[in-house]
C-alpha cells in the first residue's frame, strides 16, 4: 500500500513536470516559423499575401485559413489594439479589453474582458471573424471560439524585433500588409536614427523600477531592458533572470546606477519621494538629479509591445542621453 | 514580576545572547562585497562611546549606506516582526485553546491585505507624510476587521472561543473574496498585491522601526503579564474562573494588545505567514507549555528565525530577492514536521 502511494506520488510529479516543460518549449519553434514569414515579406511578394484566402500562422504554430479580409475584429490585448488602429482597422474593431486605452478611440469600443479573463459569451455574441489574443490564449476558450467558427491568432512579442514581426503578421491576416510594411519601415528608420545617435557614447548605467515597495526591477527579457540597451545604456539588473522581479536594494546601491528610471506607481510617488528613500541619497543618479518617472501614458509606451515601442525607445534614450536630444 | 526557576531564567538569558549574536552575524552577511570587519566597524562607528575608537574613513560611502541605512535596520525590523508575530501567536493559541490559531486567525491578515489592495489599486495619496498609504490602509483594515469579528462573536459580555474563531475565519474568507475580486478587476496590479501579501522587509530604512518599536515592545511586555492567567486558563475556563481569573478580561486584553502590535508590524512588512503559527509550537516542544517561558522564548526564537529567513531571502538568488514569507514556510515547515514527529515518539 505504501509503495503504491509513493509510485502514485512520483507519477503525478512526473506528469506535472512534463506538462510544465512541454509548455515552455513551444515558443522557440514558433519563432523559426515567424522568421520564415518575414523572409517572404521582405522578398516583396505582397500581391500573393494580401490576396485572400490566406494562410496565417501565429506565434504558437496555429495555422488559420482566412477566407476574406476580416470585417469584425476583437483584440484581447492593448498592444494588439494599438497595432490594429495603426493599420487603419479602427472601424473594424468590435471588441477590446478594459486596458485598451490607446488611441483614444479604443475606449469607445465594446469591452469584452480585462487582462487574461474574458467574457466568452459576449465575444461570441459580437460575432467577430477574427480574434487576436496575447500569448497563446486559454486553450479551452480557444476551442469554444473555434467551434463557433471564429479565427484566433495569438502573438506574444517579447522584443522589438518580435513586435515588427507581429505587426506584419497581423497586417497579413487583415489584408493590410502594405500598411504594415510601411509602419515597420518607419519604425526601423526611427530606431536606426536613435541607435546611430547614441553610438560610440559611453554606456550609461541604468536601473528601471517597476514598483517601489517591494522594489521590483526590469531584467533580461523585459522591453525596458532591450530599450535601455538600444538607447546606449546598460541595465544594471540585466543579470537577473525573468522580466520582472523583486530586486535586492543592497545590489542597487553597490552597482550604483547613473540614471534611475521608474514607472509611476502610487499617485504620491514623485522624484522627491524616490530620492528620500533610505539609502538612496548616495546614488549617483540621485546626486546628479537623474531620476525620471514615467507617468501613465509613457509607462505604457515603454512596456507595451505595440507600434509605439520606438517612441518608448526615444523616451528612454532622451532620459539616458539628454545631451544628444536637444 | 514572577518567580522564575533558575533553569527558566537561564534559558531566556541564553536566548537573548543568541539573538544579539544573530543580529551581529546576519548584519554582516549580504550580497554586497563588504568584509565582516568593515561591517562591524560601520555599525560600531554609529554607537556612542565606541564611535571614538573607530575610524571608517577608508570605507566607501556606498558600503556605509548599505550597512547602516539598508541592512542593519532591516535585520532589526526582522527581529521585531518575528518576535511580535510569534508572541501574538503563542498568546492567541493560549486564549483560544486552539493549536491552529495564529496571529492572523481573527482576521488581521485578510483585513490588512484588503486595505493594502485598496490602497494599491486606487493609487491613493497618503494622508501622512511619514507613512505610506499602503501601510496606513493595511493597519486600519486590520483593526476594523478584528473589531467587527469581536463584536459579531460577542454575546453580551462573553466571547465564546469557538464563535470568535468561526467569525474570524468567515469574515476573513469574505474579505479575501473581495480582495480576489479587486485583483481580477485590476489584474495589472495583481503582481504587486501578491508580492505585498507574501511579505517583505527590505528597503524600509530606520523610519518604520523608530515609529513602531516602542508601542510594539510595550505591547509585548504587557502581554507577558498575563502569562500566569494563561497558564491557569489552560485548565479550562471554568476552573480558571473558580481560581479567581477574570477570563473574559484576560481574553480582551490579549486580543487588543496582540491585534494592535500585529497590525502594526503587518502594515510595515506585509503578511508573513507561518512564523506566528509554528514558532510557538516549536518552543512548546522544546521548552514546555508554561506561558511564563513560552511567551518570551517565542518572541526571542521568532526574532532569530525571522532574521535567518530574511537573510536567506535576500541572498540566495541575488540580485533577485525572494519574498520572505515563502522562505519562512519553505524552511520552517520541514523543521517543524521533524520536531513534531520526534516529539510524538
């Protein structure tokens, strides 16, 4: 009897571990697929791609055959909403999330859910022909929607490059590839301009605070980390795995950032309150008056995987190298 | 105050010595690259009299900041939090005559968590300059919750233990449901709320310690005065009454004092679980059920344990910190199970 229990325990452990491991694998495979897609685009065969029906593959290996240009689209993430609006599809969006606050017009759309939790009945009721989710979406939800004949595409851009690929993939799926390519090339233009400006400059040591109490930073895998690096900075928390995590204040003080960036947390958070935190008075960033708070919209821009991510790069570059952006 | 036997006094003195040693020991452990000698010199340089003999001009300013403004107050805060949670746990287990009781059982944690959640999602401004709105709301939330629970459970002048426990658990679940609801609605703040509920001692500096240490220490001393009453109440409330103990009054005093001090530390540190439940049991297994020893020893061992757990939390996967509430359960759990198993044989 005892033995049986141990075996059962072991088996259940095994199952849990394999499912967890199985989940993390997905992304890599999809990235390759993604790359193939862009090659097609850059080879310049837009006629073939904008023509419907078209096969579109998302970040998770799901292939959807889209017969004609979607006319009723639901976006289940703020970044997707931004991309759709940028592609000129604003009037075709019939549903968004409560976090979709840009552009202004997005707030007038029907809200079908919050962050990761959606009202399936409402989504089906709005009879969309395309739903764009962030990440893979909930498998059961997806099945319900697919059964209702709704196409679902999931994207999870985790870098500036991913964002560009996502924009192009969404463009492909909605028959606005031309527009998408235009947006991407203007993003690239601006990105190159900024990168060139900061080229050869001394690397500035930067810390990005997500939340003050407990102190949480942005590490490798976060947009802030990538934007800081592109903007000629060095993220002092880059050795921390995981995008967002609780950060050791002793390390913050020892590594002593030149520039301290922070997302607006509580309303009463000001540059002064940050400077007056215990132990902060010795930081170079505080001594040289280089603490910057990104309020509401700006905090969204630097963290959201949408079309404005390069604007985020500019905001950060200006904070890191103010002398270059006068 | 009371007549302790020599052996008991001996144990407490040893524990106090261990506590002082561990404050010193854990203050010099950290991720920053500072030598043990430097750490001691920095702390020494701040103590009057000793100050004159210590020269720290060769130590960089950032290292001085780390030791004096970050690490040392953090260690002391850990002692204070661990001690008050453990002592409140021991006292509550005594008056409620329930081994499952912990400082949070009558709703402090859920009230504080809901208060903190409201402050976080509303991003409300602090009324006081010196206190963050999260702390303030957590403190108020905890006090209101216990007040409501107490009044629900009260029948005229009596508070039956089982009603108090049930009311605490039921209201706690209710408030937790509201908190979960808020987390779903404001799902962007979910991570912040969860981190708060897992507890954190870092980055607070001297301010909160200076503010809460005096009322908390006074509460702890006052609770100790009830040790004998608690001992008698172990024999049953009826017996205690016939021996002249006003059980209802004792309950109220301990509830008020315990709630007051736990609400205070929780509002600063977040909800650190496990310590208040397990440390009193560990002390009982090691030193017996006499509250005259149990209460102070729980406080001392709780303080030592908390600093140990927090040191692990801040160093084990640096520069990332682990919420200290995870460490207390992760390391304390197996140790307690081991003791439990051994004492049953």
